[in-house]
């Protein structure tokens, strides 16, 4: 009897364990975004060049920093296809566990790779990218398998909170560890060990099929499967890829996700440099202010996820509202960052907070639209959002490389904010006519229906 309360709410343990795993993998790859500003001052990295001048092996140029970011993107792009296939074929339990181990190992080895030289560091960053490619398909699988339809928005909001969760915890922890006697290397060791522990819990508790889990009660299973079709409940390796890829609703979902994520990656990756070089905050202040500016993102996600499941307006109107706040309005606010005078340091911090907070409401917009429209194939739609994020990992550094030659130039960064914000605003306008909560025609295409169609054609 003592286990019944847990068995009756086991889906919540699954979703928060999923959040911890997703956060671990992202944290492991963004640590270096913050430690860049500590590594260049590490006296152990000072070397003598052939011409007699000294340099620091850990002081990377803008081009080298872009390569370090792009190495993750390359790994993520190359990993997305195989990871998605393995999820469809085998479920999320084992593939996600392997990705977590790869991420943790690469994280612990990063300081050694940085010491050996840039090629070794890039190889480890590539491994981080391979592991990171597992994140979004995992969100899709957990939502498809464990989220009741009536709680879709809440589950998406919790699982997609891994970005702000990683930013808040990793920047604050890395800022403290960088300046501690343990050095910047300790940030990687602490995160790597935490990753091993979190994924050990994943492999123990998680099962892809709630109906076969001894940890789930009959009452809980009924709640999870309510109003789902048999095709939604049964795990099948069949996916009508081409039908999904040419669907207009899904294409608009992907366009919105791409522009929103490009801007989010831009802010996550370069805000430490912007706060330090342009706004002239100290290293410790930079870590704390970035964490504080991003902290509202998570409650915004959870509240908007909960609100998006309330029946106070039609589902379509709720999608319009939350997509406008997370893509349209956030894009407009991003543009205003370019026009805040550099002397208004704390106004800029507040505006960063507003943009992060607004982006946190995306679970009720394009995420929910894609999940409802794709139903049992939502894992593929969300995995492709991951692929959009791969491209965004190139696009964000590319816009910085094009416009920013001096990292301390307020006006050069302004061009980057204007471009990204404007594209978000346009994407949101395209969302209005396409948003829907209805299952799209491809959701009725199953392995069984395809086989029946083949038989009919053969008889004809």
C-alpha cells in the first residue's frame, strides 16, 4: 500500500527525471561558454612562442571560439539521424543512457583535451554534440509515451525547461568554481560526475512502455492513456517521414522553432561575453546576473504549460497567444536590446530577463501545435526541432562572426540582435493561419494502413 501514491503519480517522477537528464547533457556542453572568460587568465596555460613572446594556450580567438561552438553543432547534426532511428527502433531508455555516458566522459576529459590542444578539444566537443543530439527526441518519446493528452502542455513545459535550468545552475556554479582554489577545470569534473549519477537513475527508473512497467498502477495507466488511439499507445518503428515533412502545419512549427532557437542559442552562448566585454561586469557578477536574468524562464515555462492546458479559450487561440509571446514579442524585445545605451547596464540585464521569460512560454505555442498535430509521431517532429537547433548552432555564431569583429562594440552586437529579433517576428506572423490542435492526415498513416493499401493495389 505504501507504494500506491508513487505508482499513481509515477509519470511525474519520469518527467522530472527526464528533465534532470536533459539538463545534464546541455550543462555539460555550455560550461565552456562561461569558463572561456576564466581560462584565458590561467597561469598554467602560459607558453613561450618561437619568437620569444608569451601566449596563453587557453586564450582563444573569436574564430577559435566559433569553431569550439560549431564542433558541437557538427556532432549534433551527424548524430540526429542515427539517434532518432535508434529511438524509433529501441525506445529512449538505452540510447539516451548511452548518450548521457558519452556526455559525462567528454566533460571530465575536456580540461585535458584543452591542455593537449585545440584539435583534441574540438574532438571532445564533437562528442558532446553527438550526445546532445539525443535531447529533443527524448522529449518527444517521453511526451508520447508518458504524457496524458490533457497534460501535454505541462509535460512539454517541464521537459523543455532544461535550457534555463542548465543556464542558471551551470553559469552560477561555473562562476564560483572558476574563481575558487579548484580552478576552472573543477567545473567540468563536478558536472561530469553529476551526469553519471543522474543517468544511473534514468536506467533504473525509466521504461518506454507504461503498460509494461511494474512501477505504474492501473489508475495511473488509465490516466496516461485516456483519449489516445491504439496507434498512439502501441510502440511501432513505422514513421511516415515524407508525409510529415511536407505537411504545412509542421513546416511552420519548424520555422518558428528555428528562429526562436537561433536567438536563444545566441543569448545563451554569447551573453557571458556581452556582459563582461560590453557591459563591463566582473567575472563573478557576470555569472550571477546571467543566472538571475535567465531564472524567470523556468517559472514562465511551467506557468504557461499549466495555463495552456486550461480550457478557458479554444486550443487554437491559446496557441496563438503563447506563440506570439514566445516568438513574436520576444523577437521585438530582442531588437530593443540594440537601442539600450551601453551605460544603462542594468536596463540591458532586465531586457535580457524579459526576452528569456517570454521565450519560456513557447511550450504553449509551436511545441504544443507540433505535438498535437503529429500525435504518435510527435517524437520525430520534436527530433527535427532538434535538427533545426543544429542549424541554429551554426547560424547564431555565423551572425556574430559576420557583424562582430570587436567583442566590446555595443553597435556591432546591436546588428546581431536586430537581425535575429526581426526574423522571429516574421515567423510568428506565419504561424497564425496554420496553428491547429487537430491531428494531421499523416497521423492516420500507420504500418497497418500502408500494408492494407498495398494489398488493395495488388488485388486491383
